[in-house]
């Protein structure tokens, strides 16, 4: 009887401390990948008040986006849904393919407001395209929303489907938008495409490319024409061709991706991380390129990829990609936040956080993927 009473009290205490669906704690100030967050394309915002908010694809009960909050990047609270597609200015089509394709939200703190850039299916679709993605921006007074679309239309229409918005508030005062032109209806000739045809596998190889363009200060549109920044290699002897073509060479699909870009500046160098290969496959991986200007030209790094599956080395992680970058509470450690899969999670995308650093020679290194317990440097 005493054992039963003690067990009941223990269960009650745990339920009080960690109410179901509301928060999770790992082990004090340490954590272990993957986090129990089922997000794809995770983005972490660190506010001026030194609190973290995580947004991503999935996790919302209805069409839109959910969020988690944390003070230490270890213990997270489920903040519920923070954006609904049905808001008064909603421009998207929730009935379109992939339930409206509400993907890859990123939130930025700017002049006392919070701005969410995201991808979705545009309801203006006279050609009835399966992939009619555009980028929108929503605003809120708090990082937990509710986010309301700033305008009743996408930020701009380049004439082709676009996803994976990333924004740079440059020290010059200018604001830049980066995005990925989708593979959809975008066949590209290359030596890899020729090789695939000779194998009898595919008639054409479609590609996605990363572009950059300056944003108007009120986010109502763009300034000038988009600039092509990154694309898959044309030549098979290009050092980047092997890892960026694995989706094709492993016969997964007739597409090569360049997407999920994230840009930041260190010293006088702009670093752009990006993901390549099929986002739903095991070969999804991350590389980076550098430039002295926010609109390039960018040069891909010799040590690419910097993050990839580890199953060929006895690990359990695959599909590493679409990352964001944040810093530890004490500001001393740079961290790579990304999604991946494990043998235990199957096709479910879950969140990983691993250390990354810029070496003295400018080389970017990600110390992952890891699945062992580790700690994050705390603030004072």
C-alpha cells in the first residue's frame, strides 16, 4: 500500500512539473539529440531579452505554424499555434497540395515588432500549378503571436514557385531576402543530367537555385531584380558535384536541390549555409559558401559538406539539413539548429542542436550530428 501511495505521489508531482504537451526538460543543463520536437526546417530566434523561440514546419494542429520557447536551449515550452492561415489578411490556399504547404517560417525582431517570413501555396493560381509557392510576411507584437499577414498578398511574384525565405538585416541598413527557386518545371542541362539520361534513369533533371534580392523597408516588395547566388554544379569534375548530386546518382529522384539558405556575417565575410539533395531522403546535407557582399558572388567551400548523415560511420542519423544559426546563452558558442532523422524516428523529422565554429582561417565547421549527451554554455 505504501509503495502504491508513493508511486501515485511521484506521478502527481511529475504531472505538476511537466504538464503533458506543454513543456519538456531533458537533464538539467544538458541535452541529447534529437530534441523531442517534431519540426522540419527549424528556426531559432533569440530575442533581445535573451529568450529563445523555435519555429518550424509541422507541429500546428491547423494550417499554420507553432512555436516553442526556452531560456537555455535545453528546456522548452510548447507555445501552441502562433500563426493561422485563416487570419484576416490570409493570401494562401489551404486546400492546395500539401494542405497549403505552410513551410519554413523564420521570425525576426525588428523595431519592436516580430516579423514571420514563410512559404505557402498562393491562391492566385490561374495555371493550376501543383507547386504555386510564394513567400509571405506576417507581423505580431510578441514572438508567440498571433501573427497576422502584413499584406493580403505575397511579398513579390518572381513568376516561379519560391520557398525557404531567409532575411538579412545588414549593418548598412539595407534588408535582403534570400529564397530558393523550386525545382518544379525547371529542367537544367548539365553533365549530371547527361549522365542520368545515359543510365536510362531520367529524361531531365530539375534544379532549385538560391537567389537574393533587396527588400523594401516596409517589406511590401523588392528593390531591383533577384540575383542568382547558388546552384548545383554543371560539371561532374566540380568538387561539389558528388555530394550535391547524390539524389540523382543514388536514383532517389530526378531533382537536385539548393535550398534552406541561411546567411550571417563574421568579420568582413558573409557566410551562406545551404542544403542540397532530396529533403525527404537520407542524403540531405549542408554546405556553405562565402562572399564579401550580401549579393555575392559566393564561393562554395572546399570542406563541403559540413553536415551529413553518419550511418556510414556506424551512426543512426540521416537527412541532416535546413539549418538555422543561434548562440548559447552566454554568447560564446555558435550553434547549428537543424532537422534530421534517426533509425528510431523513421521518416519523422526531429530537431538537432550541435556546436559550430569559424576557425581562424575562416573555415566553417559543424560538430555533428551528435546523439550523445552534451551541455550548452549558460549565461551569467
